[in-house]
C-alpha cells in the first residue's frame, strides 16, 4: 500500500525493479531487510533506523530510490511526510518455537512455589 496515496501493489511487483530501498525503525531492522531480499527484491539501500524513530524530519530526502519499502509500524509515522515513494509492507511477528504457547499455558497452570 502506498503510504501517501491510494496505490496498491503486491510485494512481488518490486522484485527485479531497480532503485528500491527499504527503511525500518524497529528492534531488528535486518530481519525486515532479509524478508524483502527473500522475496526477490534487490535493495539499493537498506536504512536501519532507531527503534521508535519519530520521523519528525524525513530520513529519505537523500535516497535516490524510486520506491522505499517500510513496515506498517513505520508507515503510520510516515503518513505526514507526503512522499509518494513510500510503500507499506505489512509484516507479522512469528515465534520460532510453535510450542511456546503450550509451554506457557502449562507453566501458568502450575501452583506457585514458595
């Protein structure tokens, strides 16, 4: 989804395109960049930003990219930048151990130890 417009494109549309950048102000920006590369996208620039970056000023002015991919978390904060190059890529958190919640539920059912 285009952050400042109404455009919609599938992520695959950015694969093979020149001049694509990505930015992420999240705890582990490299994971986002790796996901994009795994989707076949060649990043001209990967811009890691501090977690909870406020985007009061645009960090994208010097980027020569035609498209800049950002997370949903960052897209919300970038809405006022009015940069048509910004595209939101929705991502979901996942757990590496699918049995984590089973373990947690069982641990919570155990009586407290003194």
